[in-house]
C-alpha cells in the first residue's frame, strides 16, 4: 500500500465529547483537531452543548477554554444548567477556564469596531498564546458571529477562520465555534463563509410538534469520520444533553424503539 493510501485509511484520533448521543452520531467523537461550527437560532441549546463538551473534557484531564464574546462568563455560569457532573473545582484547578474576549481586545489595543488584516493576525496570535500557556485541548468561542461582525469582509472572515483552525489543529486542540442564525436562514452562518471553511457543521433548531417546541440537532458535515445525518431531538437535562432519534413524520423514537 502506498504511503498516501495508508495515511487515508488510518483512523483519526477522536476527541470524545462525553455527550453519548453525539459521540454515537459521530462514530466515536469529533476527530481530534477539527474546528466545528455549532449553528442555530436562539434557544436551541448551542451554549449548553458547548459547555458540556468542555466540562467533560476538564473531567478527563483535558484543559478546556470557553471564550465569551458578548456575555460575561460570570453571568453565563449563573445561568448554567445545574449539571450533576459539574464541579466548580474544575475552574479552581485551572482545568476549565473562562475568558471574556472584550478583555482580550482591550489588552491588545484592538478597540476599533472594524478589524483589518493586521488585527486578524494579532487576534489569532493572542488566542494561540493563551492556548499554549494553558495547554488547552478543547476550545469554545461563543459566538464566532460576534467576532465576524468586527471582521466585516468575507476575505477577513475567511482568513481569520482558516488561520485560527490551522493554528489550533496544529496544537491538537478541538474547537467549537458557535454561529448564530435566524430561524428562517437558509445557510448555516451569518456570512455564508464559516460553514465552508469549518471541518464540521452541527445544526441545532426548533421543531413545533403538537403544540410543543422541541430542540433538534443534526450533524450536517464532519471531516475525518463517517457520521449519521439524521435529525435528533435534543433535550437539556441535569444529567446532560440527551439525543433521541426523530423518526420520519416527526415522531420520536422511544427507549425501546
């Protein structure tokens, strides 16, 4: 077998999310080093999914970082679902780290509302330094949409996400980028660039069924692994995110079905 053929058939190391349903959908977890877009409208469970991903990482000894772009992490933590497995000692021990990106902007002198090419490089470099300093293996940026708002042009957005993804992948860091879209949006990101560049796209949504508004999840794209593209009902509970297959016709699979 030629070297290239051997390389292509080798199994990618997986970053096990700790969310059983998601790991099953992705055939064992997210390929290590992938940059994944978690996209959907408000109230669809994006932040809860990402936080659980980080908490499980911290529990198994992978230093995990949450970068909050618009909301202070203290407010975020005060509203977090009271997970049975979440222990604030993870934060105290430095395994689960929260950073407010506006504070980073201020320290870097990035106070302009619109970033140019040079500012893109400064920001990517700053994130890389934090990842190196804290030995981060799991990263969430919530939301990438808010960062892209300052980048303005599609060229700058493409440049930022490509450089960020390449830098993080080279460090073995698996990254979730939260993307905010309206319920009627036909694409997976605000600017239409993010989903093309990301290694994976996981879409969350709302589905009205018999008067109830159900959360849903679907893995649309994931490089480096076979995966289910079926739609699942997403339920937020104190034991974590639960995923149940959504059958054709909108019915939900039962535990025995």
